[in-house]
């Protein structure tokens, strides 16, 4: 029961804003539609994994929320670059950040 609550809080504080930031960065970088679709697929696969981890590891969840809030961790760092859905998107996002 408590772990469900932690998972929900983590989704509200981390996963939902992560999705919004990815969409914003994709639009700002004027990424192709295919990359935007990959970013959505990435979040579809990674979001539940992040929530499950938060529900099972309260310390990690709290540290992640704090580090995101103070800017120490970027939301993209939470995504698994080994996930085929995320790898291309993260690569393009990294290239866009370097060219900005």
C-alpha cells in the first residue's frame, strides 16, 4: 500500500514532468516526427520501470526527486540508453544540446 503511494508520488513528481520536458525539448530542437515517436515509446517503456524502482527503493526515489528539483540530475539521465526505444532519442537530444 505504501509502495503504491510512493510510486504514484514519483509518477506525479518525476515521470509526468519528464514526459513534458521531453516533448518540450523535442519541439524546441525541431526533431523529426519519428524521433518524437521514439521519445514517446521510450517513456512508455521506461516510465513503469522508474515507478516500480521508486516503489521498491524509497531512498532512490527521494534522492532522485531532490536531485531533479535542484538540477543536479537531468530527466534524460533517468532513461536507459541501452533501451532501443530511448537510444536514438537520447543521442539526438545530446547532439541538440551540444549545438545549442
